[in-house]
């Protein structure tokens, strides 16, 4: 085992015995073998594309979903991973048979390796993992690309579920994965990484289109964080289609629905507000779930990543349901919807009716819904506040939350920022400060929550619009600083997107990615002035000075 894809990786070097996330050795290497097969599919697809033959969308979506299931805190189930590998080999074989006259037989080994015997998977996996690439800098650039692709793939899957697919996204995933099997120059690999940033913007824009077309534009919303007296279902993750179908199937049943973690922004969409039994948000970010799920009392639906191993003395495992690419041993799984149909959540609803109402753990409201449409509706007010000096600086504190105590840094920064600074946020990083009373500036809340991690696209659109309004040549001339918390692979995709947009001087923490070698870090520092967070007081002072 060697895994260093998340921020909490052991000693900031790599998990080699068991993942800090709870992932076992066998699980990690099965994920490596799955990615190896996805590279094989991509080698075939990319070669066929260069010969003028397009690959069916189904293969592109499969590769995206398979990458998604390898993201941190998604799939802990070895049996399911073996099924993914077997399906990948089937897709690979069928694709090759359909284009073999175009691609020939001179292909990378990943494109021609097959085994019908799952008992051989472990042995093969141990020879094709991350450390199979000896050179540290080549390995760093390849893994930076693969990890960014995982984030792109997750967003592409969400968009596809809502009917938005783009061939250019799948084609790039094929091209990028295939590139990791070839000996490219450093400049070529860096170029591919930056191209991933461009594709991350394209993919987040596609998902924004999918979400807003289906559910309307997020709008200013006060979200209840208390509880009602009815039994409830807690829905976590990111999948808004699951949210829609769950709300429809619980309407009139006497069962309430609560959001958790990254599902909080579902409360901001007009289409969901019409459901009176959507009671609000329960608990905090993903790493609080052992406590939050215990006290919630009712069933929990995990729709995407963020599930974590359960403590031995938990009382909630029998109440956990997974769906989509998520899988956890011993939990019940809701099958994918048939074409034109809906998922069947009847078992969750039936269980909820037998449970007690959630235990109240806090009361009050939190405010959100400041995606691009809502903020641009306030553009005149925001611009006037900047021109008058009422707003001196915007600080983007988006990204991920995590367990490490060092993440208190983000709470302290929020508390220490002057009263004339506004925080723009998206992702679960906001749980470090979204329940603080930070006030407002002329009616503009000092924390503007755009939504889920993919809604960093909204923050980028807002920044580009402000650049236009103030007639600036460079986005870096805005009174805007980036202080990003990262944990997993979607945050990496967002970072690459920001680099593509030309953003410089990004602070990142609580640690730099272990998969970035010193030499590669040097390139990022030289070209983009990426820096590690330091102390709250020092960073606040520097950001307010535009440094």
C-alpha cells in the first residue's frame, strides 16, 4: 500500500500500512488496479480518437464514475471494487474489439492486461501502484494529474446524472490518463496538469448548468439548525438528484428530511424550498458524522463521498444506506435508477417511521445561498461598498474541512479578519466559521456561502465579474485573497481551475500536498506564487495588504 491522495496522509508522506482515512491495504491496492485498468481503457480510447474514431459516451461515463469511487471516503468495500475492476476489463475488451483495426496491437500493457481470476488482482495491483513510477518528479506530476482527474470525474458524474454530458470532458479524461502511461517531458506533463485546470472549469460550469436548470439558482436563505418532533432522514454527500427523489418520496409520510455536511446547500435551491418537510441542516461537516449520526436517531443516506469508518460501539450502522458510487461493508445499498425512473427509497422511509425524532444538538439559523446569481443581483451594492471603502477585501476561504487541530487556523482567521473584510466560501470548509456571529457590512453578510465545493465555479464567476466592473486587466488586481483549506481530490481540481484562471498568491493548508515533489512545488511557487498558510495573525495582516 502507498496512498498520498488526501491531506491527512501519514506524516505528510504517504499511508503505507493503513490509511488515516480508515482504508485497508487490500482496498487501497484494489483501487490502484482499478485505475490501472482505467488507464488501459483510456489508452485505447485516446488512440482511436486520434485516428478519427469517437468512443461511446457510456465508456467515458464509466471511467468518470470509476475514478469517483476511488476518491477518499467513498468506497471501503473490497467486493464492490472487484466488481468495478471486472467491469473495467469488460469495457476495455469491448472497446478494443470495436476499434482494433484503428489502434492496432502496439499498446501499453494496461490496455491488454486481463484476468478472470480475482485472486490474482492483489498480486497484479502491487506491481502497478503509485510507486511503480521511480522518478519522484515524474511520479509527482502524474499523480497530480490523476488526482485532479478524480475531482473532474466526480463533477462530471453529477452533471451526467442531471442530463448534462460533454464529450470534451470524457475525451480529456481519456487523453490525460493515457498520458500517464507515456514518457513525456516535464513541460508536456506540466501542460497537461494545467489543461486539467481548464477542464475543471468546463466541468464545474457544466454541473452549474445542470443544477440550476433542474432546481433554479440558489438564493439567500436562512437554514434552520434545530430539529422538529417528527422522525427524520438525514441525507449527506452532494447528489441533488437523490435529494429531489427522497423529498418526493417522503412527502406526506410524516417523516422529515435534514441535510448534513455538503448537502447543506440543497436548502438554498428554490425547487427544494417548496417541501415543508425539509426541516434544515443537522450537525457539522463530514468528520463529525460519528457523533451526528448517533444522535440523529433516524436513517442516514450517503449519496457520495464523505462516509467514514464507524466506531465499534456505534448504534447507527444498521441505519446507514449508501447509493451511487459509495459503498461500505455491512450497510444497505440503494440501487441505481433505471433509465427514466427514480431510485427506490421506500426501505429508508419505512425505517424512519420506526425511529425517534432527532436529538436536538443546537438551535438557530445559518445563512447561505450566495452563488453567482444571488451575488450578481447584489452587484451594485457590493461595488458601492468597495468604492466607499466599507469593504476593503474579499477573502476566499473555500475548500474542505478535516479532523486536524491545525484547521482551527481557519476559524481564527475568520475571527481575526477586520470588520471590513468579506469571506467568500464554498465546500465544507465553511463549517469552521459559518455558525459564528460575524455580522454584516451594510446588509451584506460577512460570510457569503456559495454552496458545495463545485460551487467554487460561482466564486470564480463573481471574481471575473468584479474584474470587469472595475475595468481591471488582471484578476490579481482585485482586492481578493485566497486562503484555501484542502482535504481531498475535488479540492485539487478546484485548485487547478484557479491556476488556469490565472489566480496567483493562493495560500493553501493546513499542509501542502504530499504528492507534490519539491521540484514540482518549485514550479508552482515560481509561476503561481503558491504558499503554505502560516499563523492567523500574520496571514490576516498580509492578505489585508494584498500580499
